[in-house]
C-alpha cells in the first residue's frame, strides 16, 4: 500500500473509488492500455471473506480482455450442474449448459478472496496504476477540464462491521487529486452516488437469510455427497448449497417468519441447520451472517465526468449469481470507452452509451434473479406442490426442458435496439448490438487461439472467407488504421486457400488468416443472412457494430460519424494511437 504525498496535486486520467471486483477489473483494463489510474479504497486491509461465489463465460471473456482470465480460472470449479431439488435432495431439474459460445465454461464457481487477491497482485505489473488503501473519498468538484477529488485517511469500517463513517486519523489533513474522469465503484452504500444525489429505484426484500461459509478440515471428507449446486425447494425453509474451490462451501438458510437474527446466528442453531446436510465436526466455520437483499438500479449512471459502476449503479439479488458479474460487465463496457475518449479517438458523448447499453441488461438480471428467488422460496405448501409439479412436467418435455437446462431464460448479451453504439438492428444487421461468439481458431503455424487473443482490445473487421480490406475504399482503410483496427479473414476448417507448386501466396502481416476449428461462426453468419462474403465490424468489447455483404464502407462511414472525432479537442499530453 502506497502513501500519498501532500505536496502538490496529483493528476490522473481516471480515478476509481473502490477496490472491489468492478474497480479491480476496470483498473486492469485501463492500466493495460497505459492510462494513468489511481484507485482509492477506504478499507486499509483486504476483506478476507467470500461474498460472490459464481461467474459466467461472458465475465471470463471480460477478464480475458483484462489479461487475467487464465490465472483467475485456475482457481475456479467449472461445468458444475445447478439443481433444483426436493427437501430430501432428489433432483427436480438441472441447469447444465453445454458448449462454450464465449470460449469459456458457462458455469464457474469461485472463492472471492482468491479472485480479488490475484486481481490486486497482478495490478502490480502496471507502473501507471496506483492503489491507495486507507483513503476515504469525501467529495468532488467538477469543471470543464476534470474533477478534483478530496479524500482523507481512514481506518475503515471492517467492511460494514463498524460505524460507516469512522473518525479519520487526526495526524493527516484532507488531501486532493485531479482526474479527467472519476468512476465510483464503491458499493451499495456508494458515497460517490450520494454526492451526486442519484436516487435508486427498485425494491428492498425484507426476508432474511442466514449465510454460513465453511471450509473442510480434511479435504477427503465432508462434501463427497454434495458435488453440485443445490436449491433445496423446501417449504419448511429453503436452503442453498454452493460448492466452492479448495474445500470451501456455502450454505444459505431462509429464516422463518418470527425467528430472530440472534437466534439464527447462535452456534447451536447453526450446528442444527448444518447437521441436516453435513457433519459440522468436519468443517471450520469461516463466517455466519444474517442479511437481506435488494433489487435496485440507480436512475443516473453518469453526471458529467463522474460515472457509477458495480453495486454503486445496481444491486442484484444473489439467486442468479449475477451481482458481481454485472459489475464486471460494467467495467468492460465503460473501460474501452474511457480509453477511446481519453485517447482522442471518440468524443465524450460515447460515454453516454454506457448507461443506455448496460441499464436494461442489469435490470433484466435483477428481474430474473427476483423470479428465481420467488420460485425457490415458496413457503405455502400448496403453491410449492404446484411448482414442483410444473417443473416435473417441464422435465418430461425435451423442448421445454432444454430452455431450463441450457439456461436460455438468462438475459442475453444483447443491447436494446436504438440504445447502443452501433448500427440499428434490422434484417441486414441482425446481430448488431450483440456479443459475437468467441470461436477457437487455428492460425498459420497450426496452433490454436481464442479469437479475442488475435483481436486484442481493438476494433476489428472480419471477413467471412474474404479479405475485408479488398472491398474498402482508401478513405475507409485510412480511418480504420488510424483507430488501430485489426483485419481478419475467417475460413471454415480446411477451406483456407492453398498454393500450388511453384506459386506462393504472399504473407501479409496486417491480415490474420485463421480457420474456425469447430465452425462456431458459420451458423452465426447464416442466422444473420450471410452464407458467404459477410463482413462484421466489431467494437473493442467484441459487440457487433454492424454487418454488411462484402463492402464495409457504409459501416466505416457510420462508425466515424458516431465516434464524432472531429469534435474532439485533444489535450497536448495525448499520444497518437500505437498498435499493441
């Protein structure tokens, strides 16, 4: 942990308030591109207990963009079935998604302290990212050039276990720093959101749950009978049983009406509840806590040069495991936009699309999580019996059961039409505003790469069996080159052009020619109406800007218009784009 000097005023491209998963991910994305970033976290020490337990393939793709996915995934359990069960553990239905459309497993269980520790440690590779723990954000003042942030030394709140605004250390005065943009990633009780006077909309759920985090004393014992994630649909008291890596496990118990928090947190009560599922003597209790939850969304995610992300922008019930994941999506969406704006490759108006794109998806996650809560938590025996019967009927009809089994009810990474950065979605642009799948590709030397490894965090224009540059004007190519676009030709496996004896094909270092090993993109292009010669323009976050047949000039013209670079006034310190 560094200490801030009180002499002079520090200047940064982006200041991040809060060092949770959203703040850490955003710091990685910005740091990787060379931006000068500061992170202020009021807690002096790292929080060593788990909160989030799950993430999905979309978020691992965001971690991949941040350069940390492989390291993080080593500490995860993946492809674990999720079950709805009767109170005795007999399965009612299973969620077992197949395939890897985003290049990563869809179901991934994690131990959050491992994830946050690794994210924090790996930020050490960036000299341009500075982290200051024990610094509490107090206020800010915006002007035309940036934001002045005022902060003080803090002893923290032990993550909510002490008073929310503890007395600052008396031997340190208030200090300030300057940043071009500020992102509040400071959680559900966000001070940044409070300063901006942004209201939350949604619902608070009063029903309390007891969470008990355990770890096996002996890795060979205790959990062999609980290999899956279970929602116990017990009207006497719903229970959640969640496997985690390295011998950790979580149970959550719904409190019955009239039972006090104090009673539920007693050691004898916890032992009684655990005894129904495991032998308590084989486990160490790491945490026990009674909590309630919220389904809330901030009305505004941006006020001038200040933006909100993660729980500061939205709070999601835990039943879909999407609280942390929604914050990771925020960081991915906002990160590349800040990079482009600060690099002079887009006008400030690009940042307005952050809320318009993310708001509806985050709200949908809250809604589906709330529905799942209601399904699991039924206490009325008649309604619970109807639920069980309904699920069993669905299980007997393959076409319906596949919707449940493969998680097709989950909100897709698809932005609301007319509310995103890109061409409108229509018959010729059916995939605009959606996340392109990530196929496994074979490159020229015969080795395999995930597609995003080849593209990097840049714009890309992909040709379906064609060189996308052949049909672009010099003007379009000049503009695409100026913003660091990658050019890719994707062939079906075995369809790459071959030379004949005595005739060589020239190597072109500016074009990546690859083969789609498992033909993941072939049906994707066909679904959009392109059997061959399709061209797709991708944003740096791998969402589709637009599609065309062969000639992509119209895509480039619209990209240039929406970026509105002519209105950008570059500060003298901004460097021209460099390919990385």
